[in-house]
């Protein structure tokens, strides 16, 4: 690996946070409102446990509100939940 290569898989976007704009008084606030790892949607098993186990059980769908993840619905299976998560394209910012 070269000294200028970015760590992590090449098929994922960079996790580098953009620089804070000195002219924007709310830049630091906007930076704090970003979700962890830039994941705006996620799913969790209803009864807990690992997400890859029991793929036929329902999942809770959660969306980043700008402050925390909030439940927005359910999915009947792991495949349906993954489809819902992938509807939001990389780079889309649902908050604004």
C-alpha cells in the first residue's frame, strides 16, 4: 500500500469530514449534526441479536433526524430492510 492511499475499501466513499467554512457561523453545528459514519438509514432486528442472523425475522427501520436515530417503520425481512436502506444513494443528505 502506497503512502498516499486511503485506508478502507475502494468501493466506499471517503469518511473524511470536509473542512469547516470560516464564513459560515453554523459550520461547527452542521458538522455535529452529521450521523455517525455518514449512515442516514439503518435497520436493526426487532428482537435484538446480530443483524445477519435469522434473515426472515422483522427489522426496525431507523433514520437519522439530525440528532439521533428515530424509528420510521418496520420491514418483514432482512432483504426488504436492506432494500430500504439502499434507496438513499451515497452522497444524498436527507437533512438538508
